[in-house]
């Protein structure tokens, strides 16, 4: 799969790259088809850039050091510290995610729970749940009086679920997707825990938020999901979501400004393409227009007097995509196979692409926050 560079011709795009010269990460920007190093004492990390009052203005005013042509860095290859390559555009920020924010994917979560992680039962349960619920939840505002009436009706039918609670109830599901510094970027492998036999990609918009709760920009993310593990028990959410290389973000953060704002996020259309080594191809979409909670409401439920993030955070907004297309056996739906190539794209944000491996076969996570601090100190950037 290849990625064009047309998405980056307008807008202010920033990110991170691994610099063999510095033996560590650098902060970069995209300009006129080139990638520039803008790392400095004023901007040693993405966290520091996002914390600025006007990060886009800072980026425009700093020419930086010319590194490479953009198209030369948008490749799908194993991470290699001996060469320049893109990293996830997040460093010290917490990596948070919201789940069950779309009605269609919410129904799939109910099915996972009812099937107890068994894909053989999914088709039967999907039919029953859809017959009783149908599309009536699509336009339902989470936490509204109408939502409470639907909740009461579902309880009476014996179909109430913890997933429906966070899908249409007053409180959003917000969880920690990955540890600080553990996310992978475009081109890298994404990992599946070896115990999982039923899993899928989750194409999402990811917001970049500063410590005061101000949304500064957006990027793309793959919230890799183990359907069987989470389906067995919601208490296994951590095991289902947080594994080596299970969180992919990138390729760049598009900073908010005159040409891009939160309204563009609200109207974003995401495309998903999965290409397997077995010849299987799957296309999917996720439309932010159908989200049941406003992105800024999700930010407010994440940060406030109840919880602070002094280094800011990035927030996965959830997905409309529900993988029901059969890949192998009839009625079992989709699941990944090793070697799958996954491409998540959006006209305003570019494309995030990764290849699927087992988490145990992906490069281990070895460069953490302490390593970055020592590296920056050695480069006299602190």
C-alpha cells in the first residue's frame, strides 16, 4: 500500500521521528513536501509544543532543519534505529480512549458480551438484538430522557448491557489505551496478543489535548481490539487493549487553525482498508457525523477537577466501524490474520498504515520516558 502526500499540501502538520544522528526522537513539521526538524530548547517534545498557546504560529515561524522528502518517510517497514523514520506523534501525553460512542459499534459490543467471546454465536445474537433494537439508537442522544426510556424498555426485554449503559447513559467510557511512550507510528507493526482468535482494527480520530483541556489538533489512530478477550469479561479490558504495539497513532497531528478546526473533526469521514496475504480485502468506513457524544463532551469527561493531566493527553474518539463481513467461516465475521496490512485514511489527516503481527513478534518497547529525558539532557535540550 502506498500513501499519497496530497493531504499535507495545506494545514499545519507536526509529529515525531527517530533521528539516528541524535540517537533519539525529534519533533518535526511538514512543509512543501519536506519534513523538517524543529526540536529546540523551547520545543524539545510534542508535549511542549502542544502546551504552547499558539503552536501553529510557532511552527510556521521556525524553519527547522531539512531532513527528507515526506514521501520517503511514509513507508511501511520494520522500525530500524539506524535510519530516519516516523514515530507516533505523542510522547509524554497520556493515551486515553473512549469506547462505545457510536450506536452501530455499540450493538456489536452487546453481541460480543452475549456471545461471551465466541464468534460462532455472534450471528444468531446479532439477529435477535437487531430485531429488538434495530436502528432506533442511531439518533439517540446519550444521557437524554429519550435514552432513559429506551434503557427502561431494554431492561424489560432482558437485553440491558454494560455497553448500552455507556453508549446511551450519561457517563462515557474513558479508559487508558496505552502507556506513555508505548504507541507506534505509521509504517510500524501493530500487535495482537497471542491468546486472541477474534480481533479487528478500529479506525478512529485522535484528539491532541493540552493540560488545560484545550484541543490543539487531531490525528488518526488504530485502537486494536481483541473482541474475544473483552467479550469474555469487561474486566479484561486492559488485557484486550494494552499490549505491545497495540496502539498506533499518526502519521502527524494536524494543528487547529484557519483551515482546520473541531468542526472538521465532527464531520470527518474515515476509510479503512485491510489487505491480507491470503488475498482477502475488506473496506470499512467511520463517519464522525454519527457519533452519539460530541468530541468536546468526551474531552470534558476525561479532564476536569476530577482528573488532571499535567502533560496533556491524546484521546481516541471511538469508531462507527463494526466488522461483520465474514472472512473464513460463515457467521463468524472478520478477524485479523498475521501479515494483514491496515490503512486508515482521512482526506484532511492523511493515512496511517501498519502491518499486523503478534505482540510477541513486534519489536519490544524499550524506549520510555526515562530514556527520553536522559537523551534530551545529553543533547542539552533541557
